[in-house]
């Protein structure tokens, strides 16, 4: 009996996976197609919190764009989970192009997350190619950390579960994770889906 109780206790305290995360930014104020409406932010945060409570990740690796990235990092911060942030460009440039250009108070969260996380500026190609390269670097780093900590890696994709075409950075991240045989967890940014 004691043996089974000890095994159960060990299972409860064993570290969870390294979560490698990517997802949708909050929709622009003038968006006509809704992928992550600002009205869904609180609901998506709760879904991420439930996932973290269940999985108890050892660490999180992601970028820091407004929307999915910053919500994942904020939940990780609240749970005292290690956070690794990879940015394709300098912090202030990334702030202008991927944080401050959407509705909401994302800049304060961006500052708080960067102050408390391990941040690496990758200085990659500009625009779309830089974001695609960042996806690969995120997956590389997550797999390295999973090996280091002897835990599995898992890809967390926070999105509307629908690609917008060949230029979809989140869709690319999902494809790259699947090509590496990394298990994928999806959280919907729309209330109609789980």
C-alpha cells in the first residue's frame, strides 16, 4: 500500500512538459475576419490557466506578441514557470510591430513579461521570413530544454483552428511541430470551440 501511495505522490510531483507555444494575435480594431476577438481574451486566458493546472509545464518557450503569446507567458509567470522568450527583432521594434499595433493594454504586459523572463533577440530576417524562422527556433529551443530537463516537449497552439493560407505563421508553427513529431495541444480563440 505504501508503495502505491509513494508512486502516486511521485506522479503528482513529476515535472510536466516543456510547452512550446505560438498562436494568434488579437484582431486589429478594423478586422473583418475574426481569428482572436478582443472580447475572447478573458475566456482564452481561463483555457490556458486550466491547461497549465492540468499539465504543470516545466518551462514555456514562445515569442511575445499581443494575444496568445503574452497570455501564455502571463499565466506561466503567475505559476512561477520558467519562461524563455525568443524575439525575431529588437525589443522596441517588436513592440511596435507585434504588440502596440492592436487594441488592448498589451504593452504593460509585454514589459512585465520581458522583465521576468529569459529573453533572446534573434535578429532574423524582417517580415514573414523572420517569423517563420522564429517558429523553427522556438521548436529547436523547446526540444533542447526538454532534453536538458528530461521531460517531453509539447506544442501549444492558441488559435481559431483554421489556417488563413500559405502565409499563416501560426499554421506554419503547427506544421513544423507535426513534422518533428511533437505532440500538439490546441486552444481555440473563439468561444464556439473548446
